[in-house]
């Protein structure tokens, strides 16, 4: 059933948020520390583990697939309700940050490939 | 796996340094924009978790979008230069760049056979980014500023 996929997804999310809150309280930060990240990695592990133990039925997978298809519209909606005017008026920050990250990462690809080859 | 962690940290560092250079002095804003330079998912996730201002969250999404579009356009152009022609380098590439939509689009334009390899590590990147940025990396930034 599709709802099983949604249930698995929400279990991971709730678990991640809970662990994130506990971690935040533990470190003394008033924030959810890495909850979404924990949830994502947990979902990755669970949905791949299951291929050997109890296989996810295609219908169950589509319960997860729907939300993974929804994430771009959700990001657009999240961005739309932010203070875009203030962000745009602060100039080229986003442009410089985005471009910088891409240039540096591109440069590292051949380096890491060489390291990986040497290890073999 | 190493490329994923390295990719998150490098992009975060570049974004954070740029944010600092543009006059953001508080750890929350710097971390949020740094996370945005990783991907436009990690940015708002980090910003929301840390309680960043609306303006900063919008900036982080914008930084991530710039990255995604640049990766999409740039990949086929730089692919011959950086040796992007086999599954192994595609996996490393996906792990370093991270932005799943950018990597999938860029690799599809380069060689569709490489898409699954890059997309796999790029998905990991988003998860690792959401995990590291609001925790270890934020604490590091706060430590550096103190």
C-alpha cells in the first residue's frame, strides 16, 4: 500500500527530528541539530536494507517517490515566502557564493579521481 | 564517501567565507549561507534549524540555485578537462558537487550512462549536508568566530 511508504518516510522524519532535538539539547544549542540529515540517511539505509529482508513493493515505493518528486515545488514555495527583496538587494552574495563553490568543487574532481586510482 | 564529506565541507567553507566577506558576522547567518552554497535543500534546512532570518534563508536558496544551474550548464563543458568519462569519476563528481538536480542534468548532457552513478552520491551529499551543516559545521563556525 502506498501509505506504507509514507509511513516509513514519516517514521524516519520523526525519528530524525527527535534525535536532532535531543542532540541540540545535549550540545546546548537551541536548534534541531541535523535532524533532517539523520532522517534522510535513515531512509536511505532502511529502503536499501529492505531489498534483502523484506522487499519494498513498487506501490510502497511510490509512497516515497511522490514526496521525492514534490521536493522541488516545496523548495520553491519555501523560497517564495522568504524575504526575497532583502536578499536580492544585498547584491552578488548568492552569485559569488554559488559560483565559488562550483569552481572549487570542479577543480577537486581530477585530484580526487587521481587519489582514488592510486588506491586501487 | 570521502568525496561527499569533502564536498560538503568545501562548499560550506566557500559559502561561509563569502558571507563573512559580505558583512555577515553571526554564526547562524554564515552557516546558513554556507549550507546554501552546498545545495538549496541544505541551506533552508540549516537556516530553519538554527533560526536564521528570512533574508538569509532566501540568500542561501539563491546561492544553491546558482550552483545548481552552473553545474547543469558547466558539466558538459568541463567534463573533458576534469576526466569525467567513467563511472568512478562520475561518483566522485556527484559526491563533490552534491546538487542532485544539477548533477543529474549536467551528467545527462555529458553522458546519460553516467547519471545513476553521479545521482547516487549526490543524494548522499544532501543527507550528509543536512546532518553536518546545522551541527558540526555550525559549531565550528561559532568556535572560529568566538
